[in-house]
């Protein structure tokens, strides 16, 4: 299972601060994909040293959905976040979100979403 390094939540425990410092250093040395580097670092840690879990995929969707429908249909009433990864460039991400009716800013930059 590939960790999505673009949308994560960390509590600043000693273990996560050390993990993040190691990620920054490894990225500085290797300039690799941070998701892959983060996954490697987590696998190198002793089991249980970093408490982690997975966000429910029906509420927190990976950007692959925009490309090939990965994960099936998205229920707009349940989704909390659509990660617009798997695309390069802000304009392309905005275009994809608008095309799928998940863009909620009006021309003035105000949120026009309804709860």
C-alpha cells in the first residue's frame, strides 16, 4: 500500500519529529519522491514506533480517481477531501476539480459550497 505523502496529519511526538527530520534529510540527499521516501522510513522504524492509520478512502480520495476512476464513484455528500495529485500544474488541477463539480470558489475567491 502506497502512503500518500501529500495529505497527512502528524502529532508532534518525538517519534514523528524524528521521522520528519529524517525525511527532510533523506530528500535533501536523494531528491526522490517524498511518498516513497516516507514509506521507506516508516518500514525502517521498529513496529509501533510511529502510531499511524489510514484515512477512509470513501471520504479522503486519491487523485488517481481523476485519471482512471480508481476507487469507484465519489459521493459528494461523503467526501471530505479530493487530493488533486496525479496531475501536474495548478491550472490542470483546478480544471479537473471544476469538471467533476468539486471546485467551490467563485470568481472573487469566496467559497460557494453548500453544506
